[in-house]
C-alpha cells in the first residue's frame, strides 16, 4: 500500500524534472541560432517551468510542512533533488539540446496521457493541461531532428553524435523505484516500464526519416530519483538559486 510520503516524493520528482529541463532550455535565451528559435525555446522553457509550479504546489500540500513552491524549488541542496539525470545534462550545442528534447518529448506524450487517468484528481488535472503543450513540443523537436539529421553533413554528424552520447540516459525514464511502483499498483502513477514500446514508436521512425542510426543499448545510468546526480546539477543550481539565496523571500 502506498503512503502519503510516496506520493509526495513522486510529485516532487515530476516537479524537479520540469524545473531542471526548463532551466536548461532557458539557457538558450539570447543564444539560439536565430530570433524565432530564441523565442520558441524561451516559450518551451516557460511551459516546463509552469508545469513545475503546478507539481511543486501539489507536493507542498502533500508534505504539509509549511514549505511552498519557492522553498521546494530554491532552498534544497543538490542531493535533495529527484530529477532524472537526462534533464540536468549540459545545454551543449543546438544539436545536443535538440536530441535531448526530442527524446524527452517522446516520453512525455505517452506518460502524460497515462497520467491523465490517474486516480489522483490533482495529478490527472495537471497532466491534462501539460499534455496539450507536450504535443506541440514533440512536433517541434521532431521537425528539428528531421531537419538537422537530413541536412548538411555537419548537422547530421553533430546530431548523430548527440544521440549516441545521450541515449544511455534514456533508460532511466522507464525505471520506476519501489515507492513509485506502489503508486502504480494504486492506479496513481503510470507504469513507466510499459511505456517503452510507445516511446520507441515515436522515436525510431523519426530517426530513420532523419537518416540517423538508433544508438545501441550498450550502457545506461540512473540514480536521479535517489538524489545521485552528475556534477552538472550543482553548477545549474548555483545559477538557478542565486537570487533567492542572496535575497531571501523573493517570489516567482
């Protein structure tokens, strides 16, 4: 049987996923290849940060410890974050960000669709709002994968290299921990492991259309949900949290 703590940590992990990826995307603001893409990436980043706010607010109510969304986002240390590792990987070049975004977007579609049927009404409502954004995110990142993969020799090479480098991080998307598995049994959380076939159906045909090779499943990493992170998260948090730590009490 699941506990309130299980649900809190689950919701917190979803919030951390959205916040950390949103922060990575925001790093493209003023750095994108051209103005329209600069605006598009900033809007996608805002979608993820808005999603994070909803999950953090839900998590704060579940915790019942007097912390609000700001405290959860800004006043925790690195090992207290529960985001999956793929979210915290560095921005990299445009091909790298495109590859990571496409792989995450392709996961979010079946995941959020399943979460819409959660027996927890608040999680289902958040998913119902987020899925509309995710459909656009997936179409957008898919189009960029095809455009870069089937583009110039350099864009093809960079994108293939990015997929090869990131692929091992995707396996963590489909590994529920023990606490999450209890929520799956209760009908609250989707079964991540069961979503892999749907994810591959969204990813593999696009790679083929983009003249890219599916990377081999030669390695994998995990640990994000348990608070074991790469060195990159600490550097990201030093920027994300600076203003709140320097000027306590700031609000979103």
